[in-house]
C-alpha cells in the first residue's frame, strides 16, 4: 500500500468510525473540534491535507485511542470493548444493564464463592435449550433468555449467584440481539460480558465473546476488522487446544471472506472447518454446508450447490425455524439458476410466508424480490405487480432505519406498477438491500 492509499485508508476509517458510533453528522464533529462548518467533510474529501496534530484532535473527539485507530485501519490487535462502547451509545440502558453496572461498580471484589461457582444442572439445561432454540426461533429464545438473565442477576445481587453463569447469559442475550439486528443492545450486553469474563479470568469466554463481537463489527461493514478479531479468538483457542472452537472460528472467517467476495478463501475455510467440528455440533455443521451451498451458487457450480444443500438438510435436527427456511430459500435460488421457474415460484412463496410468520420482514422482502424476478422471467407482469402490492403492506412493519433500503423498495414498487421493472434492477435491488441491512449472507450468525 503506497502513502496515498494509506492516507485514503485513514480518511475512510475516520468516516466509518464516526458513522457507526452514532454521533451525528460531520457538522457535529466540526463543532466538537471548534472548526468552521464543513471542515471535516473537506478533510474526508481530500480538499484539506490532514496534519498529524489534526488527526490526533479528531481521534480525541471520537474518544478513540491512536493505537486502536491504526489497528482498525491497518490491522493488529484490537480492543473490542472500546468498539462495543462506541456502538452501544445508541442503546437505552434498560433495567438489566443499569443493575449489572451497579453490581460491577459496587461489588469489588466479588465473593470468592461467586467467582468459583458454576451454573446448576437446571440452569445449564435451560441455557443449552435456549442456545439451540435461538438458532431456529430467536424471538422466542429472546423472551425466555430475558427471564433467565433476570434470575441469574438477582442471585448475583443477593451474593449467592454464579458470575460465570451471569456472563454466559449476557453472552447469549447479546448473540440473540445480534440475530435480530439490534446492534446497540447487542453491544451493551457483550461489553458487560467481557467485563465479567476478565474478572473471571476466563480466556475461553473472552474468545467466544470475540467471535460474537466480530459479527457485530461485520454488521457495520468492517469485514477486515472482523477477521482480525476472529484471529484473536482463534489464537486463544489454539493456546487452549480447543479444536472444536478453532473449527467455529474457521466458519466465522469463511463468512467474512464470503462478504468480501473472496470466494475461494471462503470455501477453503468452510471445508477446513468440517474437519474440526464434531458431529454433535449440528448447528455449526448445518451452517457450514449451507454456506458452501451459497459459495457454489455464487460461482454457478450448480451440482455442488445441490450437493451441499442436501448435506445441510441432513444435518438439521428440527427441520423448522429461521435457518431451515433459509435453506429452502437456497433451494429456490438453485431452481431459479437452473431455470426451473415453477419450482422457484412455489419455493419462494413458501419461504416468504414463513418469514412473515416469524416477523422476519427483511428476509421476507428479499425473497419477494426473487419471486418478482421469477415472475418477470416467465413473462407474468400481473404477478410482478401483485408482489409489489404486497410489498406496500410490508413497508410499515419493516421499519427500516436505512433510507437507502427503503427507497430501493419504493423504487421497485413504482417500477412494477408502471411495468418498467427489469431483471437487472431486481438483482441490483436485492444486492443493495442485503448490503445496507447487513444480510449479505442468507444464514444466521452461527455462534
């Protein structure tokens, strides 16, 4: 990377950090720096050269350590808790968060028996149930997880609970919010879980939290940073000789390479992961085969896509829920690529209906665009219009905060109604909404 590219990377990361920390527009930073309106925008555009002193002033305003910033820009070890704090700023501190903060502040040191206590057999059973349930029915799992989190917190407040179990409950709660795309609350839970993992001196829990943090960072579009965080997690698992977890991080890394369009690297990670992940970890094995199917679909290797879809189906234990229907979605995509329009139509209709039942509105909208493409290729303009009419009803429950995604759907509706929609537009709209809503891969976060 030459000096000009390095400078552009610095400016790019400055803008990304400002955006995902949720602290308003560039004008906010102008005021914070005591500069004239438009100063920061001119810096980002390269119209004003960025002096080193100015860079440090900007980092200070963003409450970002220089070492951490350069790690974000050019690699190196990353402090995930500071990143989580930035994303968390958009979250309201609910009762659980306030009480945990009080416990962390007022209970130093915690009682030794709380540091050493593990979850009871009943608690472990319930946690495992929710951990599996979140893979298929995250909305149901979230409600039950809140109850478990409350009870574990109450026990800690009373001086008799297990900090280990509270840490695990926070990790589970954070992961669930991530699946449901609530990034700020996800960050809030994970940051407090990191604090407890450090108090417990539990490297394995820190590594598991790093895995979850990597997906949160990826949701902000920072895939290279996510890979760096996953590498930190993998380093811990290597030191702990934890082969299963090494396999999990390979799946995670494969997903990031997929997002970056590095398909061969992605495939290599998935294939390698299968050698580490045991048969009883079905959610990870299912996700790995499913992801291999997506890679094959992307490279138009239809026979391989069919093979991996079948292997994924064999691994899935419940044959229901969010990710089962994402597998059926994959089968619809394969049928569409083959030109089997009747099969694609039936499949996309089924998947869309099931996503709506689960209040998974983003994916329902994406599948609807694929259904519209199927109808358009078959020449049935009336059914394309029917899809667009149903999309109008989706606009309100979608509640998309992203203006680009909302305008893309509105443009589809407009073009469909005047019979000017094209296959190229539908493909671009599908890709665009995936990009701006953090749903580039059709699988859920496996960890």
